[in-house]
C-alpha cells in the first residue's frame, strides 16, 4: 500500500509541475504578444500624426521630432532615400512595454506612402 501511495504522489507532483511550466510559458507568450501589439499601435498612431505634415511639405530631410502619447513616446528621423522619396524611421518606447521600430517610405511627387514596415 505504501509503494502505491508513493507512486501516486510522485505522479501527482509531476503533473502539477508540468502544468505550472505550461502556465508560465503561456504567460510569457501573452506578455510578448501584448508588448508587440501595443508597440505596433503606438507606431501606427505616430504614422497617422506625421502624414498630414508630410502631405503639406512641412517636414524635410534631416528633421527629427517626438510624439508623446499616454502609453509611450515615439521619436522620428527623416532622411532622403532616393530622388523624391524620403524615409521616416520611427523608434517607439512604451512606458509599460518594450521598444519597436517602424519605417515609412513616402513619395513627395505622388503624395502617397509607398511602404510601411514594422521592424
């Protein structure tokens, strides 16, 4: 009877430890996905804020600036890419989550976004 009790106890402890490992893994996954999602939203908000300034030609190559949001801040850097196209690099840093970078390629001639990439 004692051997059976010991075997059942070991089995129960093993299952409990395995379930705790799964729970911790799922918490890490959710934390990572939440961080990525919030950073992505922060970058998209900044992209939408800068587009009217690009369309009205208020910004040019070499300009830098900062957008402050309630959940973090985004710095932007504008550089020339090729003739008539500029590249805007956004660097986001949240107050409760990680960092992220976004690249916006804007065509001044056609006044449109060519490409948007979240790195």
